[in-house]
C-alpha cells in the first residue's frame, strides 16, 4: 500500500500563505553546481510569483529543479537524502522549466525537453526492468511483448469480476498491465524482481506459464461452465454481471436459452439478443471511420459549429473495438444543451438507428461536489445506441462466397454496431476527453493517483483539489496531467 502523501499544511518560513498560488506544485531547487546565492535569488523570485518553494527536501516535493546536473546526478543526490528510490514520485527538471514558468507566471506543462533523463541502473549482467507503480505514470503501448502472460492474468481478472470480487479482479489487471509496459519479453522470474503490483498469486501463475507453458488454474477457468456461460451472457448488450449470474444459477447458459425459456427482457436486452451475432463481431477502424462520417453529418445538421471527437479504444490506436465512442461539444458553453435528442431524431429519420436510449445530463458542480466526482460513473447527456451500418458494396459482392454460417446478417447488406454518444459542455471537455479515452484501468489508476497521492478528486467532469478546496479548470488533457504532477501520456500509450 502506498502511504497517503499529504501536502504540508504549514508553509515554510518566508512563504506567505496568501502568495502561494500553486500549492499542488511543490518545488525544491537543488543548490549543487548552482551555488547558494543563485538558489536564494531563484527562491525569492519564485515565491514572489506565488510558487511554493521549499528550503528542505521532503516527501511532499513534487518538482526538483536543477541547473547543469544530469538526471543521474540529481537522482543520486536524492537517493542520498532519502535513502530510497524517489524516481516514481518526483519530476526531475532542468532549470528551463523553472524559468519558463517564471515567464508564464504559472507552472508550465512539463515537456520532454524539461525532463532530466535518468539511465536505468545496470545490475550485474542484465538490466533489471524498473517500472513506476501507478499505470498512469507509465507508458503502455498497444502492442507489447508479454501477451502470453497478460491474456492468462486477464482471464483470472475477468473470472473474479464474474464472481463479484472487484479487489481480486483489479489486482490481476494491475499485474497484467505492468507486464504490458515492459520493454521486452519476460523470460524468467528474475526479470520480475524489481516490478510493482505483482502479488503472490500473479507470480505463481506467471512462474507456471514460464516453466510449463500454461497455468492449470487459468486453463481450468477458461474451460469452466461458469466462465463460459458468464462470458456469453454478459456479452449480451444490456446484461450486467448481476443479471447474468442470476440466469446462470437458474441454469441458463446462452442467449438462445433466454429465448427458449421466454425470459423477461428489458428493451436494451431484447436488442442485445436480437443483434447478438453482429455485436459479437469486432468493429473495425474502417467501420468506425464510416460511423464517424455519419455522426459528423448528423451533428452538423442539427448544430453547426459543434465538435466531434472519436474516443475510447480507437483514440488509443486500437484497430478493432467492441463499440465506437464519440464525444461531442460546442465551443460556446450552453449551445450543447438539449443536443442529443436532435441528433437521435436526425439519425432515426435516416433509418440509421436500430436502438437508442438517451440519458439526460445530471451533473451539477454545485450540488454534486467533489465527493461524488471521484466515482467513475459520469453524468453527461449520453446515448447508448445500436447503429444500422450499410456494408460497402464490395463486401456485399464477395458475400456470395462467404461461408453459410455467416450468411444470416451478412446477406442483409448491413450490420449492427454499438455506438456511444456523449455530449459535454466545453468547460468540461478536457476532463471528458481524458475520461473517455481509457483504458479503463488507466482511468482507474488516474483517479487513485489523484486521491491517494495528490489529495484531489478526478472525474470526467472536473478535478477538485481538497487541499485548496477548489476546482482546477483545464482546457487540455496536458493541463490535467500537469495539475496531477504527472508526465503527459499520449492516448496511444494509455493502453494499460
Ligand atoms: P469502452 O468500454 O468503450 O472501452 O470505454 P474501450 O477502451 O473503447 O474498448 P472497446 O470499446 O472494448 O474496444 C471507453 C472509455 O469510456 C469510459 C471508460 O472508462 C473507457 O475509458 N467510460 C465508459 C466511462 O467513462 N463511462 C461509462 O459509462 C463507460
Ligand atoms: Mn469503446
């Protein structure tokens, strides 16, 4: 468990309470190679501009600034001060970040050129693989080197979810996520020596796979009747774990069983069963592009000037997805109100919707407050829908040669695709963008980092700083990372 890090409430000598404008950025200026007088000058300058600058290095420091030192030199100095590896909790920055921030009158976004590079420590013959412990501190590419391990761990995570054991599920997902971020394939347990988030259970599974090629627990889970039935039942649009579990206990195993036994289904579940085969098929990037064009046309027809952004897995560079997610806003605050019913009406008139359910925007900063904001359920105006997507002519022609089992919906010339539309006021757009890009684990880790390490509360609507009791406004994702004291991670590297 990472200890809760609380920002110091009392300010150091010479630091006037009312002059400190950015308490979430706690700066330590390294005297080494700079000299005491220049350091004192920079400290006075910074404080006069409202920056929090500490005289003494402590665990509350978020930004270490130095001049003419290499990253390794600063790291070594910090190691001597604290006796531990501080690399995961502090930004090591060149003086340029500080001077640019002075010029800007506020902490500027940390860019690559500001960051002092630290060489991974060589360890005997091979370099140990080191990683920071929160997924939002790491870069996780889409394609990685350890899917033979991560797929196994994710089966156990999924199974834990089916058994309503969230803690266990998250533990397996975190372990898998660490392996996704590694620069090379794991060959022995020795490679895992310095890695975070690998609990005993995950390590046992990994060890067995490395030694025997597979894990008995994973294979028996994969084959189990419960796992397979829960996978089939929760795979139905509109069906969650609770409902699937109830059906499983009643002896139902598949969508066909639901039809055969005449189960009571709500409107979403009816559509889920009706379009089951289509919705099981991955949506391709090419299909997502066609849907983007349709959504753009719909939105611009009802609100010219509105902006549409492709979100979710496709924004992270995935080539296929289970649905297509869009975020819609308008540069003029308030113009977006009541937009969704107009969009769905347009789409319905064109015969493009097989199903839709719109929920209204219920977020109110004044009444929702920061406590609610930490929950991952957001309250935007949102439309869960199933689109009727015409297939390109070329694929319809080649239809005659596809196998008979595909014939059903293939022959019809269209397919069903899940589409999520979300409307955000432009003041919340950056938070909504960050929240709807994913991955789910990356989002979860961002919120955990904010709460545990920064005493802040992050949602898809806002970022609230509990230390200062105020909302931190942002126009870009970069600013949000900066408030959180995190290096910016681009969407393509949020595949945690
Ligand atoms: P998805 O479930 O669509 O996942 O949620 P994905 O990453 O696009 O992967 P696919 O679709 O399976 O290929 C996309 C993002 O939207 C957020 C999730 O946290 C995720 O990051 N989201 C989803 C919400 O914030 N709220 C929701 O109710 C649903
Ligand atoms: Mn998605």
